[in-house]
């Protein structure tokens, strides 16, 4: 069963600056033909360097930003077209956890009221049951009911992020998109939040899209991983398979860069160098070829390689022959 189906999704932004007469506007191709599916209860990790389009993709899926092309179906309903029934269902059954635990909360509002506001807007419980449900949600995420009266400034970053998770759970979602939701937290607090998400995913059959640049966290939490580079998915498959034997040269470089707690192990000498090309001026062929140690002639021209099956996962790379369609 498929809960979320994304096909050929594109998100393009018009670049700032002076528009010259007679020339078309320059476009930032933030998401450039992304496709994937997600089943109920499944966790997908979206990873890649900063600026690769992960957060833009997550926001586009929840229709928190405009899309330029492609299809999004949630629970069988079309949400890409902006039809009211599809978007209304999306709002009722999805939620987002943001990166900044303080910035995501109103500093003047008690955190219990922030959760209660969601319950009232979505009419999840009768009004007289709202305080009890707020207490239940706070307890569910490892806080105490008395935390409801506190403002964000009175809580730690980890506690604020737990409040953000409680607020997301208030809509009783089928899908949560977590955008770098542990990046601003101490390592010990990160582990607590990840353990909480694993527990909630199992208990509530939550589907989760976890956006991160920390591959070690993704490996622990996610069933599958999709690696993005300049708006495209370049490798996708089961998390353990991708981490154990990455196929795309970009994924290989990311996996080699995962820190190891081993004083006897030296840092790899072949860490990925250089900067990604500008999304305003993508190179022809594979966008990774200027940084790739295995680049061939076919990598430097024509259309980017499409995802193709490789050892039980998919990789967009000319190192692996495409299987012809029958």
C-alpha cells in the first residue's frame, strides 16, 4: 500500500537581480524531477549537502510552497493540483517538525496553549477535553503535564523540540516531515529525540520523511534513504544496503565522511572536495561530474542519467549500465 506518491516533482524559483530586456528570467531549479513512494509506517531519510533541495522538497510535498511541475498523491488524493479536497486531507493528516525548536513556537504563548490551538482548529477533541489531551500529548513525548504552563524561553532546546513533536502529533497524522529537527540540539539530546521518533513510529504506524545531513542519525532511524544532489535523487534504497555498499560516487563520499569513534582510524584521504555547481547554471550531463573521480565522457554531456536498478537499489550513474525497456 502506498501512502505518498511523488512523481517528477519540480520546484523552480525565479532568481533575484536585474532582469535584462529580451532575456528569459533565470531559474533556480531547487527540485528537479524527483520521484519516490512512501508506505504507511515507513521512514525515508532525505540526505545531501546543504542547498541540495531537501527542505524545499519537504515543504513542497506538504504544499507549504508552490510547485512547478509533477504529481503528488497522498492517500490516493491529488494534492499537486491544489484542489481543495486533496489539500484539505493533506492538512488533516500530515504535520511538520521544524529545525529551530525555539523559532517554531510563539515565545509569548504557553506551550500548552500552542498545542491546544492545534486541537481546536482541527477539532480533534471536544473543547472540554482539550486540556486533558494536551496533558496526554506532553506525556507521550516525555514531558510532564505541568510543562503546559511554561513558555518556550523557560524550556531547554530538547524540551522545545518535544513540544514541537507533541504539536505535530496533535493532528493525529499519518505522515510527519521532520526537517533537520535534531541539528540544533546537543548530541545526547539528539539521541533522545531520535529514540522518541522510533518509538512513536512503531506505536502509531507513522510514516516519516526525515531530512538531515547527518547520515549516522539517518542510518539509525530510517528504513530507506534517498540521497539528493542539486535537486535530484542520485541514489535510493534500503538504508542498510546503501550505507553498507553505496553505489553512486557522491553517496560513497558522504558515507566515507561519517565520523567514527575510533582513535586508531585515520581520516580518509579522499574526502569529497570542491563546491557544488550553482543551481542557476547546472552543467550538462550529470551535475556531479565536475567533482567525480570516475567521470567519463558520457557524464559530461546530454541529459542527466536516470535512476537505474543496481544491486537491489537505484542509482543515477553511468558507471552502471541502464537496463533497456522491453
